[in-house]
């Protein structure tokens, strides 16, 4: 390991172990409530099924939502073969810790659904997911169980022409002021942003990525965005990244902040030690606090330090 790499990993270990406690006279857009977590004492809280089941393995980002008097978790399962169809499952919970699989799983047996997220809007669940070949598509549901495919997302360049052929995945939607925002990655080489008013035609706000990999080592070469939410007047994005120099490749969870959804500033360290290989992270409000879940290829829960002590 080079001196530069050693110094970086030492800084990451020191920072994450001290939970990045900022000095009172150093204002930061990254409050401790979004950067300071400890693993739940009984992780993982959800795993793949045992035996030769359709969800013998879990794949990439699932989605957790606290709504309608319960916790929902949609997830992708497959039989363990990389080329096998990726299918949609659902588990529910009363506390976000103990989960029960839905008896109708898999919810859709003939449609590739991977790396999904859900926005609940005006009584309808809108799911944005990767299909076969990392082609982003959308589904809708009134009850979270029965889903209607709405087709592949039609994403255009800023001039109205179709984006170049190829994968466009990890679709992440955010709705505000009658505008839908769609963040998507292309081969994990950057994150682009498109908008829509009708959920049918999406147009890039700019044809350059709004977030690029690096310059830190933990997301030096690859990056994806999992979630966008608003907190204390700012927009925050849950991201994860990796370096091509690592073998095996280690994905690390991070966070970025923005005032306009276009210009982003990253927290300079992964939220968890990089060696833990945690990705597909979600920040979920639980009353006054945030929980942080990572979801590939098992679901781990991370709690604020005070909340963690309460659990023991």
C-alpha cells in the first residue's frame, strides 16, 4: 500500500471512529444526525431466504418506506445465478427491525425488477427500477402489492434527442413543486439529472453529470445515487462509490448536499469504514432521528449512538 493510501485509510478510520464530531465554531452542511451512526446490535435485520428459493440471494438497492401505519421494504431477489431474472419481493414490519415476507412473493414473476426505489404521491406508489440490461422503467401500485408496469423511461438530452444507447440505471426520483426529478447513473461513471412534469418524457437539465466520481479514494472511479431527501432546507443524497484499485471491489456509503439539486458537495469520508463494504444506503426518519440502512446483499441497520445505547 502506498503512503498516500495508508494516510487516507488512517484518516478514514480515525474520522469514522470519532463519528465526525464538528466543532461548534465550524458550521457544516453535514450534521452529526446524518453522519454519525453505529451498527445495530443484532444485525442483519433481513437476509436472503435459505435453500433454493426465488430470493436465495438479495440484489442491490431495495427500498424502505414508513407509511400507512407500517414499515414497507421492497427488495430484489434471485436464485443466485447472475444471469437469472431479478424479481420483486415485499416484507413489512411494525418497527423497521423485525420483517415478515409477504405471502404473494414474488409480486411480479415475469418482469425484471432490480435496484428499485419508491415515491408515494397522491395515494399511489411509483416505483422506479432497473430492468434487464439496466434499462430504467416505472411501475405503479395503489396497495404496494399489485404493481402495474408503466414502461421504460424515455430520457432525452437537453436538446430533446434521445440519450445515447446503453445502460441507465439506479433510477432515483424526487418530487417537488409539481416537478419530478430523476437521477440516474451510466456505468457508474457519473450521475445525471433529468426532469419531467408528466412522468412520460424526461429531459436532462444538462448533459454533463451533476455528480462525478472522486476525488476521494472511496469513490474514486465509480459512483451511484440511491436516495434524495430534504432536511433543514437542504437537499441530501445518499451515494455509494468504489475504486477500481481494490480487489475485491469495496463499495462505501457516503452523503452529498445541495441547495439546488444540480450542484453537490460530498462529505469527504464514507459513512462507515470502507472495509465493511456497505452500499445502497437509505436514510429513514424515525421520529426525531434518522436511521441508516444498507441493503446489499443483506439489510443492516445503523442507529444514532444514543439510540444504539437504548437498544442494548
